[in-house]
C-alpha cells in the first residue's frame, strides 16, 4: 500500500511539473491584448447587408431596409449619453471624395479619415423578420440578424466585431435565450428582439465605456 501511495504522489508531481512547463512556454502577450487607442467614434447609418437575394424577393429587401431604420433608431438611443460618439449623416456620406457606395468598410475608412474619427462603427442588417401574431400567440416569431464592426481608421483593421442571429423560441424550448432577451413568456416584436441583441453586443465592446 505504501508503494502505491508513493507511485501516485510521483505521478502527481510529474503532472504538475509538465503543466507548469507548458504554461511557462505561453507568451504573456497572447494572454493580454492591449486596446488600440480610440478617443472618437463615428457611427455609420445601419445598412442592409450585401447578401444575394432574388430580384423578385422584394419582401426580404423591404424587411431589411425597415430593420436598418429601426436599428438606426436603437443606435441613437444607445449612444445618447456618449460624449465622443457622433452619428455620420447621409449628407456627410454623400460629400465624401471619393465615395464608393455599397462597400461598407471602405466607406467607413473614408468617413473616418475625412471627418477625423479614430474609429467608425459599421452595422449591417442581414435579416429582419417581423412577428406574425400577438405577444402570446404567434404564427411566425420575430427573427433578426445583424453584424457590428468597429474599424480603426489609422490601421484599417477591424478591432472589434460581433454578430447577432436569433429567432425567438418558445420559453420552454429555450429558457436561456428567453432570459437573455428578457422575453419571459411573451413573444417579442422584431424591434424588441433587435434592441435586446444590440444592447447585449454593444455592452460587450471594450471601446464603448462611458466617461
């Protein structure tokens, strides 16, 4: 029995030595990444994503355009109290030289350079399907998908990004999802689902900290 305990202790010691050596070989800079210095942020108007759809699919196109309008309003509400965040108007975009519409990241960098922002936030709406039914009985639930990208103007690199893609599920089929959106037993509208997703994603961005 004594030999058994001795062998066990020996294996534990060997494991700890190997584990410690492995950790020592991990560069510290991989564990801690420094944030790029960003003081001012411009917000591009949310736009429908450049996802291929049939020319005859006017419903999907209209839904994404409507979703972009709603999300622009939600962005305005979210950033209301941020001092160093400002929205870039459509008039300002049209005045950019040169301006290539439809190329979101190119347009973001042009806007950042010409309007003197450290970074620009790009929002693209991939899906925005409204709820069919009421808050307690639906034929089709709300379904929303969008992406967020924060482009550092100096480097031209995306320093933060997030994707939201959710179709509301019945409460008892997806309890965690219901908790994350605050829906409880109620079916959300597409605007409410978008707000919950947008707030959650923006709250996770390390560059968006209020003074």
